[in-house]
């Protein structure tokens, strides 16, 4: 894999995107000329300009880090993306496929045949193949499994068997192991003989000879500063942070954040070393997880290629729009119950969205804080009651403050004291509903073992809308008409 | 600093939280007994149980990694948090203050006097002091500056001068430098003499003797695998990824993610090495940044201590609630314009929130995708037009699909073809407004140099609400009454 040190700065990457775009634009101009028949086709094909241009583009791409090529591919519309993809050297296809986003990867894989895919996958490590696997056609995976040796095939099959959000899915197999009964001198010589260390190697894993059990880790730091004469056993850390393949990836990420790890060993139930997790995989996981939260909160099912077709994008967005439509229908039926009341006092129709809207916003604040605290493991039986007290307290305070504000506003507009009072009380009550539901919904989802970030906000808004309309119009019916 | 390897697993951290909570509960019971006068005070103070309990708690805390103590402090209500804080050894205060969240740090610092704060800060590195500085009283910072030697004082002052979201603020000064004209053997001996390497050291920085300019980096990997006889210059990477203190932290984070870095040198305009950024600082930055996005989207100004007072929490939430109240008032005035129309056909009042709601949701989907693409640097002049075409296309498709659905719904309920048609057209038009504003608002914010994640959603919903009511009621006025 290309070394990071080859690229000077991130500015360089931006510069590259500009250069590639410029070269592509030239190419497009030439093709437009041909299309408009202003230049005979054969002349173009022979044209020196055209060839030079392509060669320049290809050279530029060859120089770039796979992550930068991936970035360029993501920022290009589909047609140009595929032209650039064709120019990339076949042996780099695999590592670039790993770097692009899921949505863009799909578009690239769609345009490759089985042979190309097989060739690309064969340049990768087994854990990397496992990352690509969900997007590969079944027949390619079958052929891949056949092409691997027994050892690698077993690894790939086990890597494929771990669910997406577990440590098993983050794990790679690039670990360097040593025994505890050798001296550091021997370890140093062993490393020189290896001739290469995997990326992100900050420690060697010390395993016992017979069982393959992990007995400790030897940070490179310690290997470097201690006397070469001492034994590994004397300087290794014998109680390291270890992970299990079935652990939640989010928990592993927390361990990396808390203990500032660069890599951590993964062991099975018998304490046998089976792989490692590195900080770059954790970084990608954290980024993806927070992206997913953001997308879900906005009602998007998954990440979207910026240039995917209208049809495909629309389908991605429909699920949550449909859910929202249902909740909006329910709220609409609640309003309909009070048709008579509104007919008598049309001002109610203009004021009711205020009650519902502020309730929704305030409840969302509560829900967000609870979701975050749940994710950080800060909520337990001992402190749940205090949380409820606090949130209810805030909603009462807000109810008095904002309730008075909207009450005065309503009075000022319609010169009706009773309308102002109804408005103020409805606001207070709906903020109370918002606080209580804002806690109960995410806690309930969590208790049911579901991700509270997914759908909590929609459920909450549905409640505060319907209840807001119901409380406001109900009070109005009793006191105003 | 305590080594990560001391903690076996994350399960261990959870276990600790449970143990500390149990010990605290015992403590609370004892204190309640005293409070209820069921046990004379002096007996308690003498009580062996009480003393043993405290000693157990203190021992437990001493064993824990600072990050785990921080986690426990964050999950405890204020009173118990301060009891535990008092039990923590004074020399560990500094590193624990670094680990807790901003909101919790504030509560701890409030209860420490200047001397304690000064003592805590003096156990830290200059870059760590700079991280704490925003929360420290001015007089403590002044005293700290006086207590440092000239070199460290200059460093602290420069670290304090960098704005929060720049590389300068992420930077630390724990770098190991060597010269390029020595052999690896000499480098190895030098490291052994140092006796300790900073955490997250994956490379040595190669600087020239006179200028202090960075001429390359020597990854430990290369140091370990190459023949000790060769010179550093022969095996170093001479074109590494370098950062500048004024660079955006987000850009540095992207470089770490793309090139899988563990550490990167920071240089000034003269290419002189002034510090380094490590992946653990980047990890914290990414986590904080995505938390901030989440909080801002929910209308929270900043992170909130789970157990802060009602008054303090309410103030944190008011800014966005106030903004929302203003936009809700505007929407309310739009509805008021059509009072006559609603009076004639009250069904309109029940149907109008559907148009506004779906418009808001759909527009938020667009805005979220644009904000994300902007953050990833995927939007440029070349592809903006294609994006608009795509989003407008989706909104037209959605308009036809969902417009028909709500149109049929309205027809089914009220048996009025014209009402169904008005409903369908209003939906189509509002989805179009949502798509266009969903692109324009974040792009406009970005052009003005503001963070598009902050407030885009509020602005968008304000537009789709007001426009939704206006379009629907306007069409109704023309065609239905």
C-alpha cells in the first residue's frame, strides 16, 4: 500500500482535484467538438492533444494516494467518474474501492465485470476483502473463496461471519507476534529479518508457543528504550486492553478514545490471539457512525451518492417521509375533532402551530441529551429519577417564561384575556408533555434494545404535535366557546 | 501518565462505575442515618464501617485510569461528584480535569481554590495547560505563566494564541527529533539514553542542525527494520504530510483519516518544526465536532452537564427556542392573512400542517446531504448545477407521488375534488420550495463563511412552514372560496 508520507499536504489533494477536473473539462470539450461533427472522428482519435491529455490524466492519477483518488471519484458526476475509473491502473482498483463511500462503490462495481472484480479483490488482505464483500456479486465471492489457500479462506469466512457493528468486523490480521522467553536483541533481529512491519504497528503481541494464547504486549517504545539483553517477559505489559470479536464496535471505539490506543489485540474465549484492531479502523468507524446518526435524524435511510439518479435517491428518502406523512395525518385528525371550535374562533388556527412547534423543539433538546448520555453509558437506575426531576423542572420554568410570552402575544393581537390564558396554559402543558416524552421515548427504545437515535425524534414530534393541538384546542373549546 | 495497558477491558470500566456507585450508596445510607438523628454524629465519625468504606473508595479510585475516573464523575449527580472528587489524589487532579467534559470540568473547577488549581495545572504539559486554560480563573493563569521557565512560558503563550478549531490548538510538543547525518545505530542508542518515548510516537522528526527545519520523518518501523549501519538520511521519508498551526483542525482530521496517520509534524512558515499532532487528539476532535453538530441541530447551544441546575440548563436551551418562537410567530401571521378563507372552509385548518410538515422534512433531507458534501469538500462550481437538477427532480417526483397521496386523502375525507387538487398542488409546490431552499441556505451560509450546520435547519423549517401555509391557503382562497 502506498505510504502516507508520499503526499505533502492536504492542500495537495485539493490541488489534484482541481487539476483532474481541468483535464476532464478539456476532454469534454474535445468530445463535444466530435459530437457536433465539427471535427471528423478519426482525426480526433489520432489527435495528439487528445492523447497527451489522457496520458497527463493517467500520470496524475498514478501519483495520487488511493484515498485522494477516491475523493476525486466521489466528487465527480457519474459519466466522468467512470472515465476516470477506467484510467486507474487495474492493480490499484482494490485499494481505491476500499476508500470510496458505499454509495459510490456501488456505482463503480456495477461497471466492472467478474474478472476485473476478482483481480481487484485478489490484491487485498482478507479483512479488506471482507469489507468489500457486501457489495460484491455472489459468484465473485465464491470464486474468491476458491482461489484462496485454506488458511486465508478460513479467515475470510470467519471475518464475513461477524455482524457489521462488532469488533470482528473492524479487525485485521496484520499482527506481529513474538514469544516472551526471547531477549529484545532477538526480537530486534527478528523484525529486521521480517523486512516490513504492518501499518499502525505500535506494539508486538506476545503469545505463548503451544496454545497461541496472548500473554502480553510489547510496545515498540519499550522495545526501543530497554537494554537489548533483557527478556521480552521482563518488559512487556502483561495486562493489556483486549477486545473480543463479538464486542460492540462502539465499545472498542470508547476504549481507544479513553486509553489513547493505536492498536489493540482481539482474542477468543480461550484468550488465543485472533487479530487486532487499529486506530485508523476506529477513526473510520466513528466517522461513519456519526454520519449515520446525522442522516437518520434527517430522515435518510442511508448515505447517498451525490450524483445518484433521481429515482434511487427518492427511494432512499421515502421511508421516513412516509412515516412523517402518517403522523401528520394523525395530527390533522386531532385538529379535525375541534372543527366546530375553530369555526367559532378562527384565530385558533393561526395560533395552534406555535404550541405544537415549540413543544417539538423543546422535546427534541431533551431527547438529544438523553440519547447522548445513553451512548456514553451515563444513565443508570440510580440517576434516572434525578434526570426526570431536572427535565420536568426546566419544562415548568420554560412553560412559565415562554407561556407568558405567547400568552401576551395572543392577547396583544386579539385583545382577549381568556385567549391569552388558554395559549399560556397550553404552552406550559405541552412543554411538560415534551419533557416527559423526551425522556421516556429514548429510554424505552433503549430498553427494547433498539437504537434510540433512530426514530426517537419522529415519534417525539408526532406526540408533541398531536398533543399540542389537542391540549390547545381542547382548552379553547372548554374556556373560549 | 498512567499506561493504558493497566486496564484489561472496557467491561472493567463499567464494573468500576458499579462498584463506586455501590460504595457511594452505602455512604449515603450512613449519612442519612446521621441526618435522621438515629445515630449520634460522633459515633459515625468514629465508625469503622464508615472509615473502611471511604478507604475502599479511595483505593478503588487510585487504581483507575484517569479517563475512567472522569467517566464516573460525569455519571454522578453534583453532590456525590464532589465527594468523589475530594477523594482523588491531588497529583491526579490535572490529568482527570483534562478528561472530563467541559460542562463537568466547570463544576469541578468551581469547587477548587487557586492553590489547588495551580498545583493541578503544574502536573501538566504546556499543551495540556492550554486546553484547560479557557476554564481557569485569570489569576491562576497569570500565576502559572510566572511559575514556568522562559521556554515553557513562550510555548504556553503561543498555544493559547491559536483559535479553538485550528491545528495549533490540537498540537502538542512531545516530539523526539534527530539529525539526518547519524546512523540508525546512533539513533537507537539515543532513544535508549532518553529512557522514555512520548505516547503515540510512531515516527521521529528529522531536523537540520542550524535552522531547526524539518527535513523528513523517520517512522519507527523503518528504524526497526533497516540495517543499523545506514544513515537516517537514507531511510527517512523526506516528503511527509506536514501541518501548519493556522490550518483548520477539520482539514488535519481529514488528512489523518485519509492517510491513516498516527502523528504528523507541525511546521511554521520557515518549515521549522514547532510541534506535532497525534491521532488521539484528532479522535477527540472528531468526536467533539460530531457531538456539537448533533447538539446544534437539536437547538442546544453547548454540551450540558447531565446534572446541572435547572436554571443553567434552561439558559443553554433558550437561544434556539427563542429563534423558533420568532419563526413560529411569522408562520402564525401568514395563516392569519387567510382568516376569512379558513372561516369559510374549516377543513383547511386541519390539512395545512401536513403541507408544512412534509415540506420541512423533505427540505431537511436535502440540507443534510449538502452540509455533509460541503464538509467533505465534494461541492464545487462544476457540479453545483447538476446537484440542483437532481434535487429539483426528486422534489418533482416526490411532489407527484406524495401530492397524489395527500390529495386523495383530502378527497376521501371531505368528498371535494377541488380540495384534493389544491392539496396536491400545494404539496408539489412546497416540496419544490423545500428542495431549492434546502440547497441555497447551506450553500449561502458556506459562502458567507459560516458553519452551515448551525441554524440551516431552523432557517429552512421557517421557510417551508411559512411558504407551506401561504401556498396552500393562497391556492385555497383562489380556487375554493
